[in-house]
C-alpha cells in the first residue's frame, strides 16, 4: 500500500512540476538524478549541514542528553497522524 501511495504521490508531483518555472524543473531533475546516483552506488554522502546536525546530536549524547522512551514515542506518534 505504501508503494502505491508513493507512486501516486510521485505522479502527482510530476504533473504539478510541468507547470512550474523551468528553473524549478531543472532543480527537480538535478535532485532526482542525485538520489538515483546515490541509490545505484549504495553510498550516501552527507551534506555539511547534515554532518553538523550529526555532530551536534553526538555531542548532546556525550553530555548525557538523550530522549526518554516517552519522548521518542511522542515524536513517533506526532508523525503517525
């Protein structure tokens, strides 16, 4: 079911993109091409922003700042809606 939803979402996105400005269409193609390259290579190169977020999270854990089980469950519940 999830795959069917994703395929429908993708078709809808591509239909909407056809009426987007050419620059936006080019950006969408570039992003999709990058994702495709990463999937084929089996490797992912994190962006500098992602690396910074990872470093910050690891520093928080090193300081003993970690989410409780209740915090994690609340976060997941928020995204399940």
